[in-house]
C-alpha cells in the first residue's frame, strides 16, 4: 500500500507542470522517449498535446546519470581523466582538454608549444566529427536519411586518425595534464592533410542536398524560434546561441591553447530558427578546417609534455639511471600530484557550446569537487520554449537543432 | 579600474557589510557574500546598466564536510558585453542548507538549482519547480554529499550472503 501512496504524491507534484485543460481531459498527455530515436539518446519528454499541437513540453532527464562528478572525487587528478571521455561521448578530446586545462590552471603548469598545437588540431577534428553526427542524426529526423550514411562515412576518417594517435576511436584520453600522451606518429600529419583536401567537396555536397532543398526549408524555416534575449536568459551557448545572432564564442572571448593566434570567423545567423542553427554549424565546419590548416603549418618539432616532474611522468629511459626519476615515477603513479586548496573555473568551446570545468582542490591528490558546466544541460532548458505551440514533428526538428548529447546532460 | 573591481566597489557601497571576503587565486576573483543578501546583490548585478551581468554562466554547490559552514554555492555571473566574470560565493550551514533562488534573476539557474538540490540537498526557497532532476523521484538521500558512500557492491560469500541480502532493497520473496 505504501507504494501506491508514493506514486500518488508524485503525480500531484507534476500537476503544476501541465495546463488545467489536461486535468479536464481536453488535452492528451503523451510520453516521447526515453527510448525513441528522435530524442537523440535517452531523453524523455512529457508532452501535453492538443491534437497534434504541443501545449506543454516537460523534459525529464537523468536516464544516463552515472555519477561521474562524484566518482572523480574518489580518484586522483590523473586517474579521473578517463571519466571525462565518457561524459559527452561525441566530444571526448574536448572534455579531456577542458579538464586538463583546469588542472593546469589549478597547479600552475606550462604546456609546451607543440602540445598546444596538437590540442587545437584534435579539438577541431573532434568538432567536425561531432557536427557530422549532428548533421546525420538531425537529417534523419527530417527524413533526409542519406545524410546519416554520408556523414558517418566522413566521420570514420577522423576516428581513424584518433585511433592512430591514441589507440582508441572514441575514448581517447589523449590529452593529459601537462601536454598530450605521446607525440603523433609519422602518418598523422599526411592523414590530416588528406582530410583537409577531401572534406570541402563533401561539405559542398551536403549543402547541395539540404541548403536550398524546399522540403528541408519547409521543415526548418520559422520553426523553433529562440529569441536572443530568451537564449541569453536561459544560458544557451554555442551554435544554439549564435543562430540567434549573439556573438559569443569561448575561443574568442576567453582564448585558451593559443586560439587567440588563429585566424577564423565566428559564424552568426539572425534567423533564430532551426534553419539558422543549421547554417551556423555548416559554416563552422569550414572554420574548423581553416584552423586545422593553420595549426598544421605551426607544428614544429619539440616536446609534447611539460618538464615539470611533479605532474608529468619521467621518460622510461631515465628510470634506470636517475634516483629522482624513479622517485617521481613512483610518487606520481601511486599517490598522484597534489593541487592547492583553491578553486578555478575554465571554459572551452565544445561543439555544443561553453563547456566549463569548476575544479576545487583541497591540498591533496584528489579533488574536493569537480563540476562540469555542460552546454547541453543548459541548451535543453530552452526546448519547452522552442517546442510549445508547434507540431510534434517540429518539436523533433527543434531537438535536432539544439544538438544535445544526453551523456553531456546527465554526466 | 577593471570591471570586476568596479563591481566589488558597487556592491560594497550599495550593500554595506554584504561582502565577507574577496579572494584572488590564479587570476580569478571570488567574492564571498552573506547568504541573506544574495538575491538583492544578484538583481543589482543584472539590472545595473553599468555592471550589466546579463548571463549566469555556472552554478555549482560544494560540500566542505566535516567543516562548518558545510555547504557553499558558487555562482558565476558573466557580463557578456564587457567579457568579465567573477565568482560569487555563499556559505550555508550543514543543518539547514537553504538559499533563496536566483532563478527569478537568471532563469538559467532553474535546472542548475534543481541539480544542486538533487545532488547536495540544498533547498532553494521560491524555486518554481523544486523536484529532483537527475535521480529518480523516489531516491533517498543526496548522492553528492561527502558523507554519502560511493556505493561499492559488497562481495557475497556463502557465510554472509543472507546478512547482505537482508540489507538489499529489492523485493524479497
């Protein structure tokens, strides 16, 4: 009997989220998801429908919550790195980068030039790979099924390059505190150059398929309007915000890893609709290619890991000759390095928006608190506003356009 | 005078005694303020045209257990036009961790406060929808507190299987 009482209480708690017409039985309540392909993962939407029109839309999240922030508190700074890969599973390099930059700020470590350039190349390749998944999946939502096949074909090239440098296609853990894991193999730079030559023609193909396609325009223009003021108030960032004409890109506003020295544009559109967000991301592909091209030119030989032995392990060859190296090696892999009792916040531009890491040290080798300000979490808050008043099919187009990753939301 | 210095001076003159501490660390400014003035300070930060903190970039709760005051909430107001952000921090007692909601000032705080409630058990007065967000609605406890165990599975052997089984929550036959 206690079970029944608990459930009734839960329904009462939810009543205020829906209109009074729902209680009178004039409108229909419908669950969309969590196991529905158009919700891009395990997002559950509680919809109140008047016919096919969305009256209320209440997102229910947490199905992919794995307690990453809690688990990271129980691990040393270095060992917790692998967990960041698993947050936003389309932006593994970017998550590594954000976390490592926060650690480097907290313990005050300099990163060598070559490692910074490699980080930029990886982050931008990852942005292209993530945008390809966005284009493919939101294309399939809008019945452009061939997009998924094309996009995943191109993405495979990028994942192959990641496998080349880190041994893993997705969970790379390549970017480490103080630099990157190892220098890239000889085949990496030619592979990136081949990709730079290959990709622009493919982007032209996508644009030819979609940008002026009347069916695509009919599904996206004037759908899911996100006013600039509302977008700012609700905390939207990334392509979702720039589709509403607000010029905010963390790479410009608070440059990291030497982004201040690269020449690139921040694409802006003022349509505020699904189509504007599509145009922004399509242009971001080309900007990322531009940044990678410049970065490849700046790739000079040099160390890829800091010389600070408190943070980075000594080379294997030193262990048999140097007492200090042996001690550092042992200390680093058993106890880890300690960070001061302070707090830092560091943000990077993930493919979805501002990805921030709030790191609180307690003087020991484990963090007191790791918090990730994830872009999808805040962007998804805008979804009820985007969907209400439109048809269910338009709501699906809106979900695709804010480019959410549920691993990023639930952590 | 940088924008953040100007902000601190404005808070000091408008709310005397509100600022308890100003910490500089790695180029970031943390301003600790009294928790009862939080919403007033935040509203001033947003509405004052000179300050213009139009975005709340982040909100996170920290648990300092077993120290007292136990909880802290870090707000990160961001003035997008001036590209300035600083950390606003309030401390809350461990027994009654209640704070006023800032979702009336910056609507983006809505879900982040729900997350702080769900994970840390901090109640936000005046919040429009104070429900759990990540954990199931019938979950007991607040998993992100320091005194909440990480939840390793106990290894069952034939000599202790019944004892462990008794403590498990699933339905018994």
